[in-house]
C-alpha cells in the first residue's frame, strides 16, 4: 500500500517484526503520544517510513539511554499529524491475498525461500506457489510461516482492531479465513489475556497438518463433530456440548470429518 506521501505503508505486524517490538508496545507508545500512525478506511493502523524511523529512535532512547516517555517526547518533539482522513488499505484487509502478505514479509525480513523452507519444513516450491497466489494455504502451513516472521495468526491477518467497548457484535467480528473454507471470527478485540474465536469448519476441512505454539487451548463445540488429534495422546472426537482442554505446545491438528462444525475456540495467551 502507499501512504499519502507516496511512500510505503506498513501494518502493525510488519513494524513489530521489523523493529523487534511487540504490537502491545507499539499500541502503548501510541497512547503515550510518542507515535501517531494513520488509520485506514477500515480502522487499521498504517505506519509510514518516517513513523518507522521515529519508532527506531524511540526504541534507542528508551532501551539504550533509559529515558522515560516525557523525556522522549521532549527529545523528539510531537509526532507528525497524519490527519484523520482514512485511506484505503489492502495490505491489512483480511480479504486480501495471503500470498501477497507472505511475499512482503519474507522480503522485509531479508530471507530467501530456502531459509524459510528450512525453518518451516515446507518445500520451496510450495512456499513460492503460495506467494504467487496459489491455493493450499492451510491453518498449519500459515501458522508455521507466520511464526518464522514473528507474528501470530491474528497479526498476520490484520485482525487487531482496537475496540473501546467490551461488546463485540457478531457482524463486527474481525475474520480470518483460509483457502479450504475454515473461518475464525475473532470474538474480542484489543489487548487481552484470552483470544476467543468462533470457528466454522466445512465438512472435510481442517488444519491440514500438525502445529504447536505457546499457551493453552479450550474448545467448546456448538454444532457438528470435531476430530482433534494430539500427537502421542490420541484422537478425541468432540461433539455438541463437549469441551476439550490441552496445552498448545502439544503438536495438534483438527478436522471436520462428516459435516460442518461450529465451535468456540479459546487460546491463552493469544499466541495463535
């Protein structure tokens, strides 16, 4: 995407990975008036190149020189006023191509296809095909790729909208969707300890592979029957009203075998 000045605009996930700061830190610095990124028409943060450079200076003043927020504001002056007019953003739009985001993230991280392949165990041809817009971007493969770039799935899809009110309407849920029809609807927004999602899994679809991450997981089945395999612990068949709780560090995969499934899926902390 391009900013009003014609330079490249970056998402919060891209800036987080490039500078080495957690998205929560970037949001905190924004609240402390150290930075003021533009907002897209959908409410997503869009950082300009000058914003990124200002964040680098802020990090240096904060980490190396130990300055507090007031001292940093005095040293750098007020952040540029980017205006309140929203601009379009395809890079952070959950409906935009995962391949475009994957290629952009790899180029920003200065990694070769071979390096990403070695880190994920995915073939070079598969990763290249995904970046060109090919199908096959499953939950497990995207999770592996996002981890290489230091992102959660929520950050990868750009589903990080701030929400001032605790109530999230069903129609307002940020959505993550995969090529096979699997759909995660985020049930909360902003900073939190738990990451609850309403998931919809079409018949025959699933994670399409094992994956793991930090944290713990809780699943409540609303309708249908979900098969969840925990590596070395067997496969659990979870039906309506059933619950399943396990450590996310356990390699796991899941699928809907005979009919669609709807469930509430909670990760804590939000590392998925």
